[in-house]
């Protein structure tokens, strides 16, 4: 969020900050985040004692 706040304070628009390819920006933003499936699988492993 700081990224967007700093850009807004400088008067930059969103596309100036992230570029024209919004999907690529979003993909890059979440690329290392666990998915819901990952979190669910981990919770199953924790419950069964295999985590």
C-alpha cells in the first residue's frame, strides 16, 4: 500500500505506477503467495500431525 500512497502523493496515476499490463502486475504481486489450496492442505497436514 505504501507504493500506491507514495505514488498518489507525487500525483502519479495507477497506470504510471504499475504499467499498462495490469494482469502481469497482479500476477507478479501474488506469485510467491500461498493459494487457498496450499493453506487448506497445510491445515490438513497440521491436523493429522504430518506437518
